[in-house]
C-alpha cells in the first residue's frame, strides 16, 4: 500500500533561464522556492541553465517566476498516470492473490485451459498443473470469441466447475469478466479477475472493478501502447482498487506468422514506468504450442513476475485455442527449465 497521491502531485515544473543569466538571479529564484519547501535539480550547461522544481507545484503560480527578466520560460510537466506511476512508489508492488504473492521475488505461474469444458477436463488439468508446480488455475467461462458462432463459454456453470477444481487442488482461480453486471458474482467466487485484451479500454468496466478490492489481471489491448495499458490500470486504481497486475499477451503487428507479436520490451518498459507486477501470456502471443516454451523462458529472463500458460489434457479435442495449448507433460518440463532459469535472474520458483 502506498500514500495517497494528492491532486497535483504528479506535476513538476521546469524553469529555463536565459542564456547568460547571472548566477545571482538564479540563486534568487532558488532561494524563494527552497523557502517554500520545493526541491531543486539544477542543470548547468555551457550556455543555458535549467532548474527542475520537485514538489507539489500545482499551487505555484508560474508568473511569480516569469516576472524575472532572466527567465526564458517556465513549463509544467504533467505525469499521465499517478497511482500506477513508479515515480511515486519506487518499490515493486506485490499483489496478494488469496495467499499467492505476485510481484515479489517468487515467480507466479498461472496455468489451465483456455475454456472450461467439463468437470473431468477441469479436474485432469487442475491436478496436472498443480503437480507441475503452478500457483493459480485459469479457465474461461465467458469467452470473447471473434465469431459469434464459436463456443462462447459455459458461463455460470463453467464458473462453478472452475471453482470446484480450484477447491479440490487448493489453487486460487483466475477467469475473465466481460461485463460489469457479473461483478457481484465474480467477487464472490474468483480470486483474480481477468480483464481481457478486448476489454482493456472498456472504461465503464474498469471503473466498476475499481470499486471492488479483488485483484485484477489486466491484459494489454490488441493494439494498445504501453502508456494506454498503464492508463487503463490507472482507471481501476483511481477507484481505489490498487491490486492490479499487468499482463503482456502480444500485440497486433504486420507479422501474420504468429497469432500476435510478443512484445518482450514491454516488460522492462512497464516495470520502469510502473510499480505494478507484470506477467506474460506467451500462449495468446504465439498461437502455437511449440513457441510457448521459448517465449515463456524469454519472458522470465526479461524480468516478468510470472506467466499465464494455456494447458489442456487433450489439446486435439479442445473447444478453444487447441493449437496453442501445452500438454501437461510439456508444461511440467517447462516448469523444470524455469526453475533453472529463475535463480539466474534473481528469482525463485
Ligand atoms: C484468454 O486469456 O483466454 C484470452 C481470451 O486472452 P486475451 O484477452 O489476451 O486474448
Ligand atoms: Mn485462449
């Protein structure tokens, strides 16, 4: 948890002095600002000096500075996001998902089928991923399918089946929400509520989720910039729910060989800009099972806090995303390899 960001705290001010401005004039401005408890960062160049003013500059009238003849200009710099911003929260956030910490030293692995199909399928996959060392169980009950004629998910019945499989294996459950009218039900049964790529900018849904305190897994939109993605997290956090985990799942590019292009650079970028945990879903990025393993390893090597991986006990007959689903034995092998990689990048698994 972190201190509330007051209005205006995201603002900074930059004062550019005129070339050749006497040092005494600069000192006059500095003294005035220091007296008012601002901090000053001074950059002295060959021909120009710049003063960075740190503190809540929202109430500081720039005219008080521009009256000085030796000031070239005064600029306000507004940070686009506040609660999600690492600037105001230098330490990594750790989101606790029903006892599983995400964002700390220990990596968090979410695994399970694309869709919940039958009790038998859920039991088989849940037991297999648990045995391989997964920490959370996924499964879609409300599916955002490209075609309205494709399987849309088992809905409430599916949620019940996922809940049951999670209970039996003692794994917290992760599933996607598609509309705000289901929030009440999800809050009761789901440990980590997923907002899918297609809903990343469903601002009304994000605002409603911000009123809950259930952890939210926010996938990056199909063509969202990193800033848009973090701004979407800000929507949830602005409502008071600071338990947000970012998930990179590949973006739309000109490449058609893969389902999406996994943006590995989004991991260090999002972690530099934000204190929120960042996990990676290599399954929806690649679209092909044989690419999931190398991409998963790359994501952990690049600093991801965890992974979301689609696993199916019988991919040949899966109702959704068959081509990208790992069989349980391949998932177990991947976990073994990840256990070897984790300590190299200072993590545990
Ligand atoms: C999913 O995880 O099942 C899913 C639909 O993912 P995305 O929103 O990333 O496409
Ligand atoms: Mn899927």
